[in-house]
C-alpha cells in the first residue's frame, strides 16, 4: 500500500537519529521527543488551496525540518509516517 498526498500535503518519515549523552549513554529514538528532521517520501500536486495558488517546493528524498507538533501520524506497512502541509515545513536541510 502506498500513501499519495492530496493538494499541499507532504508525507514525511521521521529520521531515526540516536543521540549520545555527555556521559556516553546512547539514547534510542523511543526515549526522545519526536524528531523534527524528516525525509520527504511523497509530495502532493499543489494547486488551489483555500483560494490561493500553492506551488510545491519540496521534492521526494529531501531532508526537511517540520514544526514540532504538526501533521497527522499514520502507519502504513509497519512504518510510521506524518502527513503535513507544506506550510508546516520550516526548512530544507542541505
């Protein structure tokens, strides 16, 4: 099953980053807050949203920073994704 976003929506997958504390302990992804860096998995077509023309700027494969509590969490084939509006993406990580 695949997820195909509509309008100005973007499907992102959270980047799993393990963090090491100053004392050397490795914190797994489940022990931290929701990461804000994610990889773009699918991009909607854009178009007219709320009476305004929206052009999609992000592309599949890019790393982005999203708003902390934005989007809707979904699970597809055992993998967790978030569906966010393009306006909830704060930056592209290069």
